[in-house]
């Protein structure tokens, strides 16, 4: 075999040489024959091209844009736009609660600018579930865009209460959907898929687009023994995976936690033990108002141990009322009593369900701890269960409430001591399961801070997702896919809109800066009156101070400050300076330097000059 091979190679070289020699040995032949000889030499040894084996260029399809305008690199404020051709729709529209830097702000909602710029394309809003971080911003959105809203029965039931508060109920079309139902929105169709979460009627979404199937999980976990409804529809997720999933957008909240999230039934088992432990005492349980599964388990244990149930906290009253109305809460007659009537019942036969599991300053549990609740006074005969984990940033508030309750002699149980809370979000093994059965070509982790998104990306790579096919996005990124590639193509306007009272967006960075300044160093107001014609100082400058020093104990400092202001004002008038901004700035600068020299503080200084003739 080797000899034949060698002979063959020698044969090819020989032919090649001889043909070349033949071409060169014809000096009297014309150029065409030389060209033919050279052509013969090349074509004689060129391998034929098998066109059937050439790889086909992937077929690019109508591009689809995924634009997260909230819920990335943050907890809450979930808001995502899906856009294709002349159609787009919104997934969820939530709120976030203000951080410690947002003084006086009530809530934070997404920036709707991008949707306003493309309002003619908007076909509707689809909702995954009824938590505040997914529906809380919707009333503000629907005031700008009157479009249909699609959601499950409980989700829309909770939304109705919000729309009623904002005067929108009846003017917005609310369409109830069920799992495995599909809604067409322009050139796209949204299929609703059952998932488990800490609230009933939660769904994920399969968005059928011209470019392929995009799955958005919403908030989810895998619970094989849920309190209400069926387990997550893994069969349908798997079917979609077999068809081919272009992209998976998956909840990242618990991506740092290994293993599995426990079933909600585990909390019920803990309640059973704690109700027995609290025999002879009044039981007070604080939990999230929207956690209807947990409320049902509390009610079940109260019935079993012969206790009446009272409810405290406006949001808790509203959610329980809606849950009973829609049939998601089943409370036997005679068990639920008004909070105003609890004094009519023996304390050891009473269970109070309340808000305040996050230590919110105005919540019912906090008012109980501070002795400010109208109906409940905490005593050593109280057994208090805080059935929630503090949201990042709320740890100090929760700790303060626990400390105050303990000072009043109550027994306090919280998550670190017993299994009185389980998460509604998937841990790493559940995330791996969903990644494995959907088999997405591209992966976009959503719903979490940057560290959560990165950890979820690592989990995706561990089950075989190509690192180059994972996109760690930021709010405002315009992520575009044509079924072949997925890339960030641009940036949309995105950010935070602050709601303070009835004002939406009127509190910005400058207002917050001033509030922070006032909170840190206080304010000095200097008031002077001058004669417009003569330039004579008629009164002042007088000083009013708030949050800076106690004036009665700092009279010497205030007297010196008045002299400096008067001197600064007089010099301006003597130099024929009548431009009020210039005069105010000079007074402000002189006083600011003096105050800092004496106190090392920088209060806000506000000069006011009044003119009379």
C-alpha cells in the first residue's frame, strides 16, 4: 500500500514536471498553446468541488428586540418590552421601594420614555403575577397608554384594586387568561405557562416570534406539592425545548443559593409546631400580604387549634378580601373577626395576621412594637412570628422591630430560628432543570442585581450553554436577534422615575441633593429689606435657622453671622451692585466661609432680599 502511494505521488509529480517541460520546449508555438499547457497543468490536478457538502448559510429572520427597562441590576421595577416589526408589548410593570438616599420618595417606577416614542406599536401588557414589583407601576403606565392588559384571575383581581384607587377601573380592558392559553399581539403570540411562586396564579411566558420562541419565566420555583393549583408545567417547557427555544430569560433572584427551594408546605409544618408551642398565648404573625398560600396555612392552623383570626394592615385586609372573593382563600364562617373586636375574645384563642414583616416604619407590626397601634398592645403573653426574610436593605428595620418586641416581653420567632419562611424563587438546581429542558440557544438572566445575573450565567455555562451566547444586560439595552445572532444593538432611554405624593417625576437628582443637604446640615435663611431708591438697608439681615444649631444656645454665633451678612450687603450697595443674584451669592459665600470656619458644617444658606420704595 505504501509503495503504491509513493508511486502515485511520484506519478503526480512526474506528470506535473513533464507537462511543464512540454510547455517550455515549444519556443516556436504561439502564446495560446502555452496558456493551454499551463491551464492543463492546473486543471489536471484540481480537486472537484462537492457543492452538496458546502455548509448552508443560516437563514436570518425578521429581527426581534428585547428591551429590559427595569429589573436588571436591581431588585424590583420589572418592566420589559418585546418588539418586532410594527408591533410591541410590555411584560410586567412593577415598582421598587426607595433606598435610604431617596428622602421623602414614596415609590420608584420605570421610565416609560421608550414606549412613548413608539406608542403606535404598543399592543398590550402581559403580566406574570400579582406582586408589587411586577404590577405596582401599572396604574401610572395605564394613565399614559390605554391598552389591553392580560393576566391570570388573581393577578387582575389585585390590579383592579390599584386601578380603583387611581380612578382607572372600568376604562381599561382587563383580559383574564389561563395557563396554556395563547394571546396574539400583532406578529407575535404569547403563551402562558403555569409556574410556582409565593403567590397563586403565577405564569411564565412563551413568546412565539418570527425569529423563534423566547421564554420568559417570570418569578418561579419548582414546587411539586404546592398549596394551591398544580406544579410548574415542566412538560410544556420541555415540549418547547424540543421544538427549539431561541432565548431563555430566567429569574435570577436566588442564583447564589445551591440546591432546591423548599416547598411552601414546609412552612405549614413549622406553623403546626409553633401553634402548639404558643398554647396559652396570643399569636401574631407578620408576613407578606400577597402570600395567600401562607395566609391559608395560618388560617388552617388557627381553625385546628380553635382560634379566631383577625387581620391588621390595609394591604393585608385588601388582599385577603380579594382572595376570599375569588375563591383563593377558604376561611370557614365565624373564624374571621374584625380587628376592632379582638378585646371581646380570650387572647389565647386569638391569632392576628399583620403586615410589617419588613419592618416598614408605618406598618402594623412596627406600630405594635412602638406602642402606637390602636387595637393591639404587646405584652409578655404574645407569641410573635415574623414569616419572611428581610429584603436586602431592610435588615436594620427588621432588627429594630424585633428588639422592641423583645423589650416588651414578647416571644419572637423569625426566619433564622425556625423554618417559618421559604423563598418563592428557584435555587441553582431548579435553574439548571429549566435550562436543561428548554435547551435555549441564547440565555439572558433577569430579575436580580449584577451579582445574581453573573452567578446565573455561571450556572447556565455549567449545563452547556455557550459563554458567547449569554448576555448580561443592563436596563435600556436594546438586545436584537434574527434567529441566528443575538447582540446588543443600542441603548434606549431608561432609569428611575420617583413618585412623591401626587407628583410623578417632579423629584429629580437636584431635589434629592437638596433634601440630603437639608437632612445632613440643616438650613439658614437670611432675610433683609432695602429701599429700592436710596439703597438703604431698612431691616435685617435677620437669620432663621432650622436643623443647624439651637439658636438660643448659639446667640453669639448668630450675632456674628448677622454682622457678616450686613457688611456683605452694605459693600454691594456701596459699590452700586443691584443685580440680586450677585448680591445673594456674595452674602451666601461670606456666610458659608464663616460658618464652616466656626463649626466645620455646611448648612444650606438661602438669602432673601425684599425691596420697597
